[in-house]
């Protein structure tokens, strides 16, 4: 900071210099001239004030201090007065900021360091006011969005009382009336049991309840967090009935399209062959009839297998897990499909339904061989991860695009012209029935990796 002649430091130096010069002059006037000469003249004139005609060193110091003390007090007051006023103003400003009032400004026209500090303080207040205004506008926008969202939002404090609820929550739980200050547990005491249990469970849930003479499906999300240092709980109730209905209709349409396509592919040839067989029989050309009947039988068997595949997906039995020794299980699997075993086998035995998991791995290895990569690059590896075992089936094919990866596990989704879209969906269904999961990912060096995660033992939460 540049210091001009009117800076606080220069003024203080000038006042201290003035005090020093004044002290020296007073001491000289008391001890040297003119006070000693005046006292001698007064005595010659017969005026005796009872004071010595000449002050010594200590006497001069005492007389000088008698004059300098009031002068020092006055000069100190002149120096510290603006600083004291500024400190008081800053104290009031800090108190206002603490109370959330940023409208406080200090009026001053000083051109020294204190004036610069005042200008910086006023600039800070202006910045805080602008930020407060922007924050208020954002809070207003956020509150408008939250209030008008169709998702019912309820925020409760540590005692379970509602501190915030949007319009959807008020209509869902209190006929449009405010929920603020109400005990949420008491509020939902008359709600369907499934809803109460889901809220008390404290976990995310998908539940269906009887409401307004029909069934409503909700997705419940619950989170604990600290707001202004105090524990709070946020609960979001999202109506899923319409969305699930749309998804259900879309799924049924997809199923109908797939089944219609497959039925047409089989029934059209069967109808044509039946007509040809009748014509051959009418003409007495029986030599060609066995071929016609064989083709009809092949198309009928294909159609039967297609329908059986859908039936097996719809009627998948509950798994019967048991302890599985890895070596004989993989040796038996190798009789059905070809693969390379990477790494060592886990010491812990597996815990799953051998028939179902074997079918899953057969389908996965078959898909790996059909990916277009080298056959000797199709591999299976097993890794223990905490209390689970991860079975990975990998290949060196082209992998999958992001779009296909996102939908490959959905029922009836297939990129093959003759595919039913049930293979990976069935694998996912079996994995989840075992308390595990399945995931697909492209390999960095090229190819696809399908990970099947299964528990190593029975779990109490399944």
C-alpha cells in the first residue's frame, strides 16, 4: 500500500516529532532560557515566588513532564480517535453480519490506511449482499422446483417431526394440509401396513399399496444426513404405477412381436408343406411325402423348443443351493462346452444350484464362442471377493457397444436375427435368485467379460 503525506503513519510520525520537539523546547526553556532569567529578574524586583532561581536536571525534567503530560494526552486522543471510531463501527458491522444483515456500511471520506480499510469493508459488504441475493434467488428456484415435483418429499428431524414437505407430500399424507411440525410416524399410522413397514425399515423399497380404490406402486428412497449440524432424514415417495404400466405394456408388445415373428416363421412353412403334401397325396406321388413330413416335424420341433424356452423363463424354479466342489463341477462343465481355465480354483466350495449355474455358464460360454473371437481365447476364471465368488467368462470378440451393454440383460432383447433375447435375461434371473448379480463389460484389450457374482454360503438376508 502506498503511503502519502496524509497517511496514518506519517501523521503519527509528525505528532510524535512535534511532541519530542515540544519536550526539548520546554526543557530548554525551564533549565536554560528564558525561565531562569525571568525568575532572577523577578527577585531583583522584589517578587519572590518561592521557587529556585535555576532548576537542575531533575527539576527541569519534572517541570517539563508537567507540561508534556496534558500535551501527550491530547495528542494521543487525536491519534487514536479515528481508530477507536473505526473499531466501534467494525464491531457493529461484525454483529450485523453475524445476524445475517449485510446492509451495514461505514461512511467515511478518509484518504489514509483507515479510509482504505473502510472502502474494503464496504466492498466486502456489497459482495456479501450480492451473494446473499443470488443465494436467495437460487433457494427460491430450488423451492419452486421441489414444491412442484410429483415426487412426495418429506424431511424429518431427529425426533421424527416434519421440518419440510412439498405439495405432493401434503396431498399424499394430509389431504393437502401442512405437515410442518407433525410427527411423521403418527401421521402414517393409518396408512397401509406395507408403507409403514417400508418407512420403518429405513431402506429403499418398491412397494404396492391399496389406495383410492386401486393399487398404487411407490418407490421409496430414504437417506440420513446432517443439516446445520443436526441429524435429519429425507424420504422420497415416487409413484411408479403409470411408469411400470407403460413398461409392462412395452414388454408385452415386444413379447408379442417376437412370438408372432417366430410363429409366422414356423407356421407359414408348415402350412405350405401341408398343402404340398396333400397335393402330392392326391396325385399319388408318395415318394416325396416322407421329406415333406420330415420338414414339417423339424419346424414343429423348432417351434416347440421356442415355446419351451419362454415357458422355462416364466416358470424358473427356486434354486436349491448346496455345497459345490469346484474341480468336479468344472470338469463336468467342460463336457458340454470348451473353455480355458485361468488362474487357480478357490479353496472354499461354492454354494449354488449346480444345474442352474451350469446352464448359465453353458449359455455364456456359447455366446463367447459365437462372438467371433478365437476359440482358445474363451476362458473362465474364479476369484474370491470378500464373501462372494466372481466367475468371469471372457472372450476376444468385438465386445458390445454402450447401447447394447445397457440393454443386453433385458428380457427379449437380442442383436441376433434368430435370437430370442432370453439367454442373458435367464442368467440374470438365476443369479439374482441366488442372491448374486451379473454384469457385462468390455475388456481393455478387446473382447467382452461377463461377471457372475455368487455368495460363498447361505445368507440370512436372502
